[in-house]
C-alpha cells in the first residue's frame, strides 16, 4: 500500500507514470543494529538492499559501518536462484586506512580474486566445491551461507565458507581461503525484533554463533555471539 500511495503521489506531482522495471521482480531493504547482548552499547549499523531478478538470481548490496573498529565495508553479492555464489565485490576501509577492493568471480568450481590495494594488483584462484558460500563479513549475507543446510536437525554437518580477508592489516591483500565450519540445525523458532515477527530456522555455527534465518530470500533476522557479547539484529525491513 505504501508503494502504491507513493506512486500515486509521484504521478500527481509530476504527471509522469512510474514505470515497472522488468529486471526486478522483488526488492527488499533493511537495516541491522550492532550492539552488545544487553543492548546498551552501540557498535555500529548496516543497511542493505536485495533485488530478486526474473531468473530468481539475487543481487545483495550492503553498506556496513562498524564504528567499534573504525571500519566501513561496501559489498555487492550475486547469487544464483539456489543461492550458490556467482560473484562478489568488496571495498574495505579499516582503522589504518583504505585496505583495497576485490572482485571475486565464480566460474564452475573456481573462484578467481582480482584484488587491488596497498600491495598492488594481485590475482589468485581457489578451487571450491559445488556447495559453498562467500563470507564478506557484513551480516546481511550470512543467511546465504546456509543455503544447503536445510531445516532438519538431523542434517547438521559442515558448511564450506570462502572467507574473505578483512583484518585491519594493510599488508594483507583482500583475498580469500576456503574453510569448513560445523553447523548445527536447532530447528524452527519464531523471533520478534523491532522489524516484526518472523518464522525462522535457528542454526548454530562452530558451537558458538547462533543465527536465525527467515523466508525464501534467506534473510538473517538475528545473530548472537555469546562469547564476544555481540548481538546483530534486524531493526527495519521493507519488501516491495
């Protein structure tokens, strides 16, 4: 209803009809708050937009402001209809300065990184399995890591994460390495945040990080890192 009213207002104001975009089937936008578990410390925030295309592939654009570490990341992720990665682009600022930018391209079972930063231009390739994901560190894409984990507690096992280097060390180029991470499927749970009430699947990664993921777009609703006293929570969500 909100979008219809906005369209009517735009037409009334300009006399120009709002055109549909055939390349976008659905658009989702939202924002996360980074706090401690008690919620009394603001560590930063994150905003995202996700576009679902007619072939069911998705583009996820993320702006991440981790004020607690003086870091700002800009990320674009592309995934196929089944959430297998197609590409990723990252641009990282850290406390020491600009760390650089990298394009990760997926061709079959190979991820090729084309990186540029303080170390100059570097290209590196890594073999990956059919089931894998790319971890760029903002949380909006973390629900995509579990695209093949399902929601059956008996299906717990490992995920294959292509983890991107994102430390504050400017001497380390933004490349990636494949790591295995154990995942436990806890089960279906209802979670409420200021963004609304969501039917989710609860996962536990590495026995320590809890994630609640909802819907066909695998949106992360909440993530808790008990050991580090960290809470990442969806506080705004709009679906068009």
